[in-house]
C-alpha cells in the first residue's frame, strides 16, 4: 500500500513539474514571437517615415495580437528609441501566472 502511495505522489510531482515547464515554455515562445512581430511593425512604420516610438499603440497592438493567438496575454510592451521592442508575456498556471520577457529589433 505504501508503494502505491509513493508511486502516486511521484507521478503527481512529475506532472506538476511538467505543467510548470510547459507554462514557462509557452510564455517564452509567446514573448519571442510577440517581440519579433512588434519589431517588424516598428520597422515597417520607420520605413514609411513614422517615428517608431510615436505609434506605440500600433506596435504593441501587434504584439498583443500575436500573444493572444498563442494563448498568452501582454503584460508589458515597451518601444525603445532605437526601434527595438521589449515584450513581456504572461501565461496562467495554477493559482498564478508565469511571465517571460523578450526583446527584438535593431542591434545595439
């Protein structure tokens, strides 16, 4: 009986750890994709002669769309003067959420 309980406990621990790793991976992937999409949006706006920091809502809106499609939500979005974009995504896991950050755009 004790062996069955031990196996059940170990299985639950492995399952919980696996779910946490999946949430972390999903949050990071979403942040990466959102930052890339936003950086492309900023680049396209710069090519049209629009300063990248002015259409902040448009650039971050692009990140929000990509994150939503990937099961995450936009926690923070920042457009930098050099045209790069930092995106922080959040994925719900258990009672809380997992947040991950990515930056994409022009090289410093």
